[in-house]
C-alpha cells in the first residue's frame, strides 16, 4: 500500500506543477493579446501553439466573447483552479489515507 500511496502522491504533485505551469502560460498569452507582438517570435508562437487549441474548444462550446473581449482564458483559468482544488487535493487525500 505504501508504494500505491507514493504513486498517487507523485501523480498529484506532478499534476499540480503541470497545472501551475499551464496557468502561467495562459497568463502570458492573455497579456500578449493586449499588445501586438511579432507573430514570428518563437516565444509568441509557443504560447499560441499551447493555448489556442484549448481556447478554440472553449469558444466552440461556449459563447465567451462579450463586446469584443475574449473570456476563454478566464474560463480555462477557472477550470485549472477547479482541477487543482478537486482532483489534486483528492489524490493527495487518497494517498494520505492509504
């Protein structure tokens, strides 16, 4: 049981780090959308490649544009916070209870 508990704890920690990193990528992408960055910059291209597929799925299923303002980064941000508070904490609790 100790190995399984450590496995769940490791999954929870890695998932938490991955969600935190993606949250910062979303913040950087949202800040860059306020200015007109060079579309050929490798950093801008990386941010667009990692965020646009998720934003597209949100835009496709929810009407998240209000007055020309795109709210899809906020929706993704809220989903990440939910996953951190539900899935990660549930995995940690399950690992501690074993």
